[in-house]
C-alpha cells in the first residue's frame, strides 16, 4: 500500500511539506494503533529482544534522529514497530534552522540531501510529549548546541539539554557530527570532544540513575580520527557510538552534477552512504576488539542492508531515509529478521 499509493502521493509534495504531513498524523495515538493493526496482519513477525548498554530493547531497529525532532510522533512510531525512537536533535532554545528549501530527494540514488540546521522547538517543548510517551517505548535524546552558541561555550548547551531531559529519555546521543551547523564538526577534534564528553559524564553521574551516553560521528573521518574516537571512548567511558551521520561526499552519485549544484550544500543520507558507514562500523569494531557497542545507521533499505551493519559490528541499527523510500513495512521486516 505504501509504495504504490501513499509514497507516490507524498512524493508529489516537496520533501519538507511531506514530512510535516506525516508528522501531523503520527502525533495521534489512534493512528499508531491502526498502523500496528495493519502491520501485524501483513508483517506478522516476532520481535527479537536484546539488551545493550543496560537497556532492554524489544528489537534491534530504531528510528534515527532528525525524523521526530520534537518528540511529537512517539505514539505513531511505536505503532510502526520500532524498537526505539531517537528524538532531536534538541537544543536549549528553539531555533528555525536554515533557510528553505533545505530538504531534497535524490530518487535516482535512493537518497536525501538535507541542510536543516537543528531546527527544533527547544528542549522544554519536547518534555510534555515525553511525559506522555507510550508505555515501554525506548527513547533516546539526541542533543546539540544552538547555532548562535560559540564552540567554546558549547558544553553548556549540551549540559542544559541533559539536565532537562534526564528524567524522560533512556539514553543520550551527543551530536557533534552534523554538517549543517557552522563549526559543529570542529567539536569532533580530540581535545574539545574529550572535554565535552567528560563534562557530560560527570554531570550524568550526579543523577541517581545515570543514563547511557553515546556519541554520533561523521562518516567522513580519517583512520587517524577514528583512532582518536576509539581512544576517547575508553578515556571518557561513554556507553557507545552511533555510526554514522550524513556525509558531505558527493562522489559516485547517479544524480546529475547540474542538479547537485542547484541543491548546494547539505548532508547526504540514504543508499550511497551504506558502504562508507559499514566501513566505519567495521573499523571501530575491529580496532576496539569488539568492545564498543555500535548503533549502525546509513543506507539501510532492506533486511540485507541491516544485516550487513550487524555483520560489520553493529549491535543495533537505525533508519531514516530508508523509512521514507520503503515505508513502515520495512521496520517489522527488519525487526523479525536480525
């Protein structure tokens, strides 16, 4: 139904309008129940639970950050069958993000380019939705800094988000890898990243029940930079790594250079990211002797793609672009297969 009826209709809208249309419906609990009912009929699978960094996940497949920035779709996405939902990226203050248009489809490549720029309603606005989340749903909080906050003050933004969300999410993700906030990726350098994570770990340990902290990294890091990431993981004793965010690489795309030049800057997600994401996962897994829990994301459009992430060394996987192109049936297929 999705690929032959719903998707063609959605793809007649511009990408961001289509996203808002979906968000409008998925915010209602009854929609989630209807989706769950139909999914159970057409994809009657038994989920395979797994425990990772102390959290019991009903299955290995999650929704990547960026789709439900403000935590408004939790009931609908729970009905789809996701084992966990990652909200955000949330910042301390609301911000509009970059100028529109800022989200583009690349159908020839089964991909998207976005330069959203951490558009969100601010951390305080997400809390009422989190208080009303479906029972048993695992929710991660992806946190970042406001665009106006200089890098030397960025730690305070991350701390504010952690303090406000701590009672309402199951784990945190530190996003320093989006290419769409100027200067943000500079925080991936060894010294500032170590300092940032150490500050968050220290704050986290002040709470009665500390929450796992994960780091989301870019796919464009060199081997030396990945070696630094591995060292930082052990120094700071965070819980895991999400590999990977979107890429700035435009090589080997089927979309014409004329179209790409017209689109301009932004992070590329979807099928073209698959191999590079798998390479990063494999590198981290092998160089750490399998000691780093990894959530694999990037280019998952099928059960086979998800299994490749697991084979490379990921323990859990997330989808975003694949969900847009393949629809909700993909979630339960993966949930029952890996």
